[in-house]
C-alpha cells in the first residue's frame, strides 16, 4: 500500500508538507520517524487489546473456577471497557502536554501488572477489579490516533489513523484465537484447566511490557523531534491545560463525534465481550469454535477499519469534508441495520454470515470517524481525540448495562435493540458543520477560511507572540477539505 506524496526533502525518507508531516503512507516501510512510529503505535495498541479481552474466550473455564454468575460476567465486561473512559480523556490531555511517546509508554507499562495479576484472581470481585484496571490500557488508542495525526498530512491522515487503529483493534480478534490456543497447549503439557487459564495470562502481560519499552526507546513524538526537546529549543510552544481543555469542551463537533463513536467502536467492544459466549450457549458449539467465530469479528479489522480510513481520504479528494461526513453516516447506519438483523437470524450459518458483514461496516465506521477527528481542532487535538475515544467506551458501557447485564433481555434481543440505537444515534452527524467546508446538509459559510477557524483557537496576545504559526501551516495543508474544485488553487498562507 503506497499513497504518493508531493516532495522529498533530504532529511526525511517520505515526502512531507510544510509541517514536515508525511504526505504519503508506505505500509511496508519502517523509516523513522513517520513509519517507525506508525508500527510502534499499532503494535502497542494491539497488545493492549489482547490483554483487555484475554478473559472472554476463556470465560467458560474461568466461570467454573471462580463461580461467576451471569451478573458477575456482565459486570466484569462492563468494568473492562469502563476503565478506559476517563483514562482516554486523561490520555488526550497527556498527549497535548507531554507528547504521545511518553504518554503511551507510561500507560502500557503501568497497566501490565494488572494483566499478570489476573492469574491470581480468587473471587468474582478480584476478577472484576483486575479487568477494570487492565481496561485502562485501551486509552492507548488515543495516543495512537494523536500520534498518527501529528505525523501524517491531511491527505493521508484518514488512512494512517484507520490502519493504525484497525490493526491495533485486531488484538480483540486475535486474543480469541491466542488465549484458547495457549490454554490448550498448557493443558497438553499436563496442567489442570484451572491452572492453565491462569498461566495463559502471562503471555499478554509480557507482550504489553515489551511494547512499552519499544515505544519509549524507539519512538519520536513529532517529525522534528520529541516534545521536551522542541520545547527546550523554543520550536514548540508549551501549552497550558486550561486553554486546550476549554478549546475542546466548547467545540460541539467533538461531543457529536464522541456520541457517534460510542455506537461504532462502543458496539465493537460490546461484541468482543459477548459474542463468544453467545455462540457457545445458543448454538452449542465447543469453546474453540466459539472463539474462532468471535475472532472473525475482530480480525476483520485487518482491512475494514483501514478501509474506512482510506475511503474517508478517497471521498475527500473529490467532495472534501462534506464527503467524509456523508460517507460516515451511510456506513454507520448500514452497520446498525445489520446489527438488528444479527439479532433476528436463527441459524448458525446465517448468524456467522451476518456477523462478518456487520463487522466490516461497524469497523469501517470507526475508521471513517477518525478521518474527521483530526480536523475538529488543531490546538486541542489530544483532548478531542480523547473525548471521541472515551465516547466509544461510554457507548460500550451503556449498551452492556442496558441490554446485556443480568437477564432483562435475551442476548439476541439485546443485539437487535443495540442496532436500533446505532441507527438513531448516528443521525446527529447531520448537525456537524465546519464554517469553511460546510456539513452534510448545509454549504460553507460565506467568506469563512481555514485560517479563521484554526487561528481563532488562539487569543490575540498569543498570536502576537507567534504561538499560532503551527495552526497557520495546518490551515494551508487542510485546504484539500474544500473538495476537488480547489485542489489546484495556490497554497499560500493567509
């Protein structure tokens, strides 16, 4: 996969724009700083997904060992995704202030002990607490998307975000295969079932630890260096927490994307938690088969979420930001319809078929979402990313509390109602409007420019000191979001 760029300054292996962000995406390159950071970020996020969802494929065994009730299992699933809600908001702030390299490495390393300690769980309460703590690691999604948005230019940022996020999310499917396989190997070595599931948790814990050190020692925050280095040299302004927080929470577009992301990524998290046990109980398949079916849902991230990011960039070349928004709405709504259908079909073959098609659409919607997020705010990108990512976890918590906790609804009814919520909550995308580009239903505002939008995040005194210069460069590079009619227009600063 190679997306062509425009120019090749000698100091960078890839073509870059005026911010030194890569204007091309070379999937099979590990060239520093752009592509090396890409591979470090998705691998780290992958290991965190493996750790967070290591328990569900082994639940039939864990359930017997710890005497878990249906309510205990539901609460543990909720705990695993709720832990990351505030962690993702905090991660966005840390990325804005300290850079994605330090923020990501610190969180991954800090949550690894919870993964190891899961092997020591002795009661439903301790199992729930450890899943809650492990779930904090999912906040690395925010640093992954922030990092990609800091290193890749607007013409390929959707692709970079989609592939990094999608391949990281592969961990949710891979763990459905990895954990039963590790469990079976340990049993074959002579261990009992209750010992084997505990020993299996050392694998994801080890993977997480290695990835944390890789990011810390091999990664780089920005094309020109790390945050601390650039702040000391005066090349980067050291921003204040209150300014970036205010810029994020007062931008309504971030809140809308947080809501809609709750019903694409949040649904994906919910399915990761429930689907193996659903097939195991409803269709009477064995543990390995249930895990394989569940893995197929997560493994679709290999191409579906990246495909959403690439589709976002593709439609933007002709239709600009309005094309990105329309495509997001259509794809996510179709995903909702398929979710309703998944809860209605009654045969194993039909359920698997619908699950596979559903996975493509719901995960593509995630990639499409983060084709829009980098343009919501230049100054508060980290917190906006954190709000959106946190919205995904809030959506997962709400759907599991409402539809899959206890015995109020059967699982198939819960899946159907979750699909209805996807369709309803996706409608609010129609309210997103950028004055310089327009929205789904309304054209751009007369006379509005990219410079007006992004420079307005800085006060007049801050502009006098030149703190807004990076926003001016980003404004220039984001003019492609007007659509095809202005691609050939001169790229000059306002």
